[in-house]
C-alpha cells in the first residue's frame, strides 16, 4: 500500500472530513467528542461511531452512552477506526474489550484528474442521470437490499449536506441497468460512491467507463482531486481504480461485538 505520508497530511484530513460529510444521515448526534450515527440503512459509515475527538469521559462511560443510542435504534454498536480516531490507542483498547475487527477498507486517492482518457461507449447503451430516490432504489435493487434500507439511503441522499449526482448505464433495447454510480462534490474534492455493476455484466469495462464519466462530470464542476472507499479484498475493483490513477492513501476498519454489524 502506498504510505499515507506520500500524500499531504492536509489533503488526507480534508478527504476524511469529506467522507464524513458525504455519509451524514439525519440520525446522528455527538457524544463527548464522538460522532454517533444510527441510520437504518445498509452503509456502516452511516450507522457507526466516528471517534473524532478525545472528549473527557472514560472509554467505558462513552461506550455505555453509545450503546443506549444504538439499542434504542435497534442497531448493533459499531466503531469505525481510522488513522484519525481518538484516542490514538482506541483500536487496541476496543480489541481488549472483545470487539472484533471487520471490513478492512482502503481509501484511495487520485490527485491527477486532468487529461483523463475520453469515455467510449458502445452502441446499444445509454446514460441516464437519476434523482436521489431513483438512484437509491436502483442500486438497492441491484444489491438486493430490503426496502427499509433503500428508503434510508434515499433519505440520506436527499438530506445530504453535500450534493450527490447519480447515473445509470442502461441497455437501450430493454432499459435494463448494467451499472450505476454516483459522486459527491465538496469544494474541489469529489468522492465516488455506490459504483455497482450487475453480476453477469462484470469484467467488460462498464465500471471503468462509468467512473471516468463521473470524474469528468465532477471536473467540469470544479473537482481537482478524487477519493473513494473500497473493500481491501476487492482486487477486481481496486485494479479498475488503479487504472484510473487512484492510489491507496490510508486504511480503516470497524470494531463490533462478535456476530454483530
């Protein structure tokens, strides 16, 4: 993995903030320096604890307060661990309490968005821009997400503090969706989110073309650097992103009780 210090620290801090802003659900509150999110949606980043500041309470006191919030929401307690988490030994202390590490994730960054290869689309496909509800429904159906999660996703997009723009690639013949994805634009930073290709259409270059389209749309609107979050074990997706000049910047994972999350 490309060491994080090869990217400016200020840029990585901005990217972490942008990722938090882009995943903000209406269901969140602050507890002694921790940003506690409890959306009923699928995305863990919208239903977890982000330990942003050290606060003043003990770890045990804060966890007890957070457990009450998640219990009332009918959700398991999940903590997101990043290089920015506070206190700095939080990961070790949660492991000692029996919380397991799950969902090893990489934040990948591209600081060279200009001179991207032009997108070439074959005949028989069309691009369609989707509204927030339509996008949440589309990607939710492709993933097999329950209706409640689709609705929570749509609500989060509608109320997002940063603008999202979603697109779908469709077959002209039957209007079936091949792939979809969206981007969130904050100042000169663009984040790629929810890039998904249907199973039988994979390994044909659809996600690469779609990401190129999303990035080019964002550049026209002022983007200068891009970021995304991807499962560390998703070698196929990571290969696509590397071809688009993304590099690993930093890692994060979650901690949860065994069997939870």
